[in-house]
């Protein structure tokens, strides 16, 4: 790209970081030629600014919409800041919307405690029966109501500017007693930039309704996927569904509340499950095998789903509580659908059984990206690039794959693999855990305040941390809510504690430790999935489809979690960090393709290197 053309691309900052110009130029070239880009772009290169700026420039020139999709609501803010910054710097007419799900924007307190299925059932019924005042004030139930709602929306637009956060729209909705979500949908229809979650465009049923409401089309859209290493698994999980004995027991209690004769759901299910499983803890089954249990109720699968759906709706209306009947009805409907790349799994754990429909392949949903004008997938952990192209289902002919170097000085970090240690399942024992704990204590003593320990699982973390002598351990808990996570980070930021977290969790991905809180990160083990029938099926599926079952289904995802945790350390040019990978498997050849090409010191004595690094030698 010539310098004159480059100077006309939107970019909110005055100065470019190293390698940022290459990324910006590549994005503009890709969208100009209706191609896709998979960009492995390390932390610090300025991915969001680069990709959004270049995409917006082309989109505004060619009447396209830019979608910026993220896996977490907390990651919307940086995209909002980019849109605001470009609009202010260039005085260009941009309108963006910070879109989140209806449930997060609801101001009807009577629906606040309901779960996902119960909320949407109740919300839809209220709107259908014209009982929601907030919906009426934002959308209107009849001609006069629609006219008044449009007047309110026009007034909102007058002071809207380039973009507002969803929180700001929520407050405005509370003031005007109008549904903030319906405002977001209206805003999306008149916006150049839509910041949203993966599911808005990647889950087929949701996507079709959303595009129809906003009058957007896929072929007139540029889609940016942030943290794209998460995309395939996130969509597979959202498409999957499960029912278990506890849920069935709760459904029976709901029937008693409604005064109807309870179906013996849990007993029938448990009897059927135990007979099927025999001595096995888990078993792959066929769709029709579940009909054996359903037949005990003298109903077809479809009739049982409809009956439970009606009961669930009545229970919610009477008690204003979430409904297990409704969850089970949804499960039964989805169970009966024949979809490629899915398995049906029966499991027993302790005293209860569960039945799941799990998806191995996201591409029937994610390959919709090929219908877009262009798709940009970016992350700091997208190696190997072809894996993500394959499992997402992007057209090979249209897809450009590129790895960008880190803008940071290599001397600011030290990467060490600790030889002779592992958390490999077959070698887990007390002595190995004690040795790891002793090594951790040595490394803590040689590091400045700001040590974070990232474990492969809660089981390993809870086995090793009692053996660590260092005090002030801040422990991540599996059931922590967002506020507790925020409080834990705040406590760690004060600099006198050791952070203990799990790889792949909320403290190791998507969290920006922007103030150099982490000086030394110790990655203990590789967060490989527990080997079970689902993982075995995933490995077999990828082997048959791509010839890389173990890599795509097992080893590479585990390494990605470790690198994501390590990436929490270096967030700006002045940061320095010691990264210790405490598992000898990180040096194995079959892991190397996912290891980002970084150089490692391999040693069984990491202490001497850490001490020298922090002493400036």
C-alpha cells in the first residue's frame, strides 16, 4: 500500500507501534479484495485499533457494516473507545452500538432472578400479551404507541453521538421507562459498527432473527472476531445441551406446585441410565435409545416436550421462578434434531446421571463467515494458523494467514522450560507435587512482588498450594462471580500476595493486567482436557476430517491456554517479565507448532536464570 493511501486510513492515535503498519495494511488489502485474514498478533501490537480502523475506512467508503465480536462483555469497552476516538479525531459520521443480550438489559425487576430459558419465555409472553410497559415505550404495541416510541428513539439519537456503552443506554432506559434492549436493536439498524458477542452472528437461529430485525446482510458486512482462539469451542459449547437427575427431580417438584400428578422423571431416567451404563461411567448412545425412557410416559418425544413446556410456562407465571420443566423441554426438542458433528453421551458421576448432546464441529455454524464480505480473526495465540482455518471452516482460497512479530524487546522477557517436572496424569503423586511446590517457593523468593501461578486444573492447584510455604496466596475458586474476581485482582494489584489461578479460566484469559501487576508467571503443567469419550470422539473426528486428531483435539488447545496465561504479563513496552513453564512436555516436538516460535531456556535449575534476569544481568 502506498504511503498516500495509508495516510487516509482511520487511526485514532498519533503514533504507530512497530509492526502495526503491516497489520493495518494487510487488513485493508484483505477487505478490499473480499478475503479473510487469520492474524496471529501478539499482545502490544494494537490489534483492535489496527483492525477496526482499517475495516471502518473501507466500510464507510463502500456502505458496509463492521461487526466486532468478542467472547466477553468486559472486552467491549476497548472497541467502544476506538470508535469514539476515530469519530473525535476525524470528525467523521460514525455510529456504533454496544450490543449485549436482552437479559442483561432488562429493567423489569420481576424477571431479574430467572435463568436463561425462563427469562426468555416470560419476556416473550409479556410482550405477546402487551403486558410489558417498557417494551411498549420503546417499540409500541399499536400505531399510536409506535409513533410515541419512535419519538423517544429520535430524541435518544439527538444526543447519542458516535457511540454509547450498553451501560449508558441501560441508565437512559431506566430514566425513560423504556426497554434498553429494543433501543440497542434499533441502534444496530442505523449503525456502521456493531460490537456484540459471538452468538449474535455465529448461532444460526439467533443470527437469522438478528439480521432480519436490523436489516443487515452478511454479504454487506465485515466481521472481526476478537480472541478468535476461543471461537470454535465457544460455539460448540453453546450448541450443546445437557439434562441430569437433579434437573428432573426439580421438574417433579414444579408439577406438585402446579397441582398436577408428577411424572416419575428422575426414577425412570435413573433406572434407564443405570441399565444402559452397566459398569461403565460413560457411554455413547444413539438418538433413538432415549426414546426407551420416554416411552414409559406413554408419550412421544414431541408430546413430552410440549407438555413440559406448558408446565414450565405455568410454573414461571405462578411463582416467578426459573423452571426445570422448561429446560428439559428445550433439551428434548434439541435432542431430536439430526445435526452433523454431534454425539450423544450418557454419564454417571457419584449419585446422579446426565445425558448430553455435545458438538464436535463448530463449522456448520461458523462457516457462515464465508458468506460475509470479509472476516478478520485475531488473537495472540492462533498458532498453528491452519488449525483455526480448518476447524472454523473458512474457504482456503479466500483465507490469508499471517503471523506478526511482537513489538516488544525480547530482552524484556525470559522464557524458561523447567526440565524434569511434569503434571502428566500418570506421574502425579505427592512427591512430584512437593517437588513442584519447593521449586515454586524458590522462584517466589527470587522474584519481585507480583508472582502469578497458573495451574492446569483446580485439582492440581488444590493439591500443590497446601505444600507451598509462601504466605498470602490468593486462590481462584471455581464458583467465583465477576465481583469476587474483580476483588481478587484488586487485592493482587496491591503487590503483597501470590495469585493462584487456573489456565483457561477468567484470571488467565481476557483480563488485562495493565499496570504491570505480574512480574513472574509460573505456568504449572499443561491444561489438557481430561481424557473421556467426548475428547476421544473429538480426536477421532478431527483425525478423520483433517488427519490431525491429537493436535487439533487435544495438544494444541492445551498449549494455547498456557500461552494465554503467559500473555498476561507483558502488556506495554516498559513491562519486564519472567515466564517459567514448569512442565518438560513444553519442549516436546509435537507441542512446538503451537508454541509461537519463541526461544526457551531448558533447565532443571531455573532459579539461577530468574535471579540473573531480575538483577539485570
